[in-house]
């Protein structure tokens, strides 16, 4: 009887594991092919970024132009596809010429925290989707909506901060813009 019960729950366990792997894909870019040959990691200096607030509309228009671009783990351009931090890096490079890292935690470090009630279009929303801080991110559009590259097999899309999943995993709001 116990074996039958365990077998019935196996598909649910496999689905849960697969979802964890898919959602973890946004956390960072894949390792560089030469990474295994390197004995020490070069120290990355992250400096805060301040972008003129007049660039907000450019960020939103650039982000919206990428809707339905396919998701690609480690992706950072519209031809190969995007992961969440690759999308943000690309959008800000195209719209503002800012050179952001391809890593959600690093982008969080170079941006400034702001109160949620001061959220404006172009600001960044961060989520903890894998048990790791800042493991997913998106660009706020307004009206509780944000654009993101959510997961393997998906596409760049607009989601709601009111969505139960994102509400449960919401972490912080940050900005790269000078107020």
C-alpha cells in the first residue's frame, strides 16, 4: 500500500523538481567555456548606475519591442533569446547605453532600493524564485505589470505583480534611475 502511494506522488515530485530547475535558470549566465581552466576568479567591480530619468520611456519601448522573444538560459540578445537578467541587460544597453552585468544579484547590487509605493515604469522588480535572493527580475511597466523572460520554453511576456506566484515570491523594488 505504501509503495503504491509513493508511486502516485512520483509524477508530482518530478514536476516540482523540473519547475525548480526551469525557474533557477534566470539566476545567472552560464559559465564561460574557459572557466574550468581558471584557478582564480577575476574580481568584478560593481559601481552604482544612475541613468537620467528622461530615459524611462526608451526603456519601456525597447522592452515592449521584445515581447514574444523566446526564452534562452544565458541568452542576452533577441536572436538567441533572453533569460531574465539578459533581457534587462539588453534593454538598458539599447535604450540608455548602460552596461549592466548579466546577473540578477549583481544588477540588484548596482541599483538603489526604493519603496514599493514609489515604483515607476522602468524600475526593476526582483523575486526570490529559487530560495536565493534576487533569482528572478523584470522591468516594471506600470499598473502592477512588468515584463520578464520567465522560464525555459517560454517567451518574453508581461506578467502582473498581483499574480499569486509573483506575489508570493516578490522580494524588492530597485531603480537605476536618478530620481
